[in-house]
């Protein structure tokens, strides 16, 4: 993603001037700065950014300039990217499953923090890494609700297995830590409390004093109207750690991706057609900047504009929203309320789309040419 150096005051002004026929992703550096400071000043521990959510060079450079100096990386490509941008940044390689050549590359690049959720993957780390000064965090999962979808189906050991792994990590001479992820877009603050108490139980079962507790990502973005209360989640995390661990409280770590970057971006799509007054066809969909929306539901923070920039309001109607490709599954879930007056050539601006959008976009069917613009406010 190559973000323009020109700064527009708002998406509306850009749309009014350019009347773009392709989708446009708008980036607000000030919104990213505000969110970074909110984490850095509010979270009771180390803040790392989950690069996978949006690995754009401008985003990463901005976060470094704002004071973020630790990053959660998932692959050798992300490791190299961060070493080029911030050579001294701490890198946490917390993808729990890696090929041996990937571990060897990470070791060569000075990565000293890893995660694991199985004995077979721990054996790889033990064979390749030097234990001295290297942290291995055991990842566990619980059947906890509150997220848009659960990561536990793919990653995370049971608490009993996690205790065995933690003991093995400590006995092998590595720095023992624990990590979890409550699931993406988790709006239930108590999910973190449940996980933290379980982490203390795992450490107790293993008879190991852990160095750090990574409370994951999962922090929500502002996808619904109203304010986002991250501070309530920070408070639950802080209090639960004190109560669960007492004098043995580990250093806390978080790895926000969506919550860090999503609200700093908005996507404008053009209405290509309204078929016989019913279904609405857009110039972007699940193969482009809206790639995740059919999984977690379309953001409910949106605006509508005429091609000349005039805001559209008034009565609304529920419509099916389709993307531009020939795939019949290229559609948003359910009926989406849009202004009744919305017509061909008008625009919808979807807010909170900075995570898992441009990072996962494709050029399927020849679509997906997303333009990029910088704005003062979204």
C-alpha cells in the first residue's frame, strides 16, 4: 500500500474533487497517533503491534515515531520488514507453528521471543534456539465467548497441556511465559479476566513462575456508533493480574492489531448499480477492502455521499450489498440499511477498515485497484 503524501481535510472533500471510479482507502495519521497513545499510556505493560493486521510501511513507520518499539511478527517477511524499519525493535514471533528454516531465519535476525502450543513445535524450538536469553510463551485456549470468531479452533493448548509445556520450557532453560488470545473483536472485558485467572492456574499446575503474560490481541475497534471503552478492558486486565498472581505477577504484554490500526482508516466504495430498485452493487467487496466483513459482519459506522460530496441522509432501506466480482458469495451478510435516496454513482464510506483489508485484498476478476489517500479527519 502506497499512501499519498497529499493531505485532504476529509474523505468527503476528496470524493467531491476526484469523483473516483475505484475504491479509495483513507488514512488519518492523527487517528493512528491517538490510538497508539491510548495503548501506550493506558495499558499496564508492554505494547506490541500485530503487524499482520496492516503491514503498510507508512503505518509501521508512524507507530515507531509514536513510541511503539515492539512488534508481533508472524513470518520471515514481517521480521525482515521490521528489521529494515526499526532495527532495534523487540520482535515477538508468536505464530505458534513454524517451519525449521523460518525458526533459523528468526534466530539469525536476533528474535528472542517465541510462542508454542504443542510438544512437537517446542521440540523444533529446543533443537534450533539457544535457551539462554530466549523467551518461549506457551499459548493456551479456553471456551470463552465474546469475540466475533474464536481463534482457539486453530491455536492454543488446553490448560492441562499448557502446564506440561510450560514445565518443559522452564526445565530446558528457556525464559517461561504464557500467552493467549481471547478472539478477534472481543467486546467482553471479562474474557481477559477469565483467561488471566486460568493463566495463573496453569503456572501453579506447572510449578513455574512465569516471566511475562501476553494477554493477546482481541481488543475491539469502533465498529458500532458510540465511543470505544478500551480503558475498561485495561482495568479488568490490571485488576485480574494483581488478584490472580499476587506477588508473583508477571510483566504484562499486549499485541493489538485491529484495535490499533482499524479506526485510522475508512473505505469509500462507489455504487455501480441498484438492480431493479433492490440489490446494491459496489465497486469493492470480499476480495478487496471488505474481505473480512462477511466473517465478522459489516461495520455499522458508515456515511453516504452524492458524487458532488453532498451528504445523504433521510429514510433508509435494507438492501443486499454485493461486490463487483462474478462470485455469487461476494456479498455482505444480511440486509444493510442505506439511505433510500442512494443511487448509482453515489458513495458509501465504511469506517474502521484499517485492519485485515488492504493487507488481504486481491485482484480477483481484475478488481481490487484500491486508491489510497491521506486525510486530516475521517
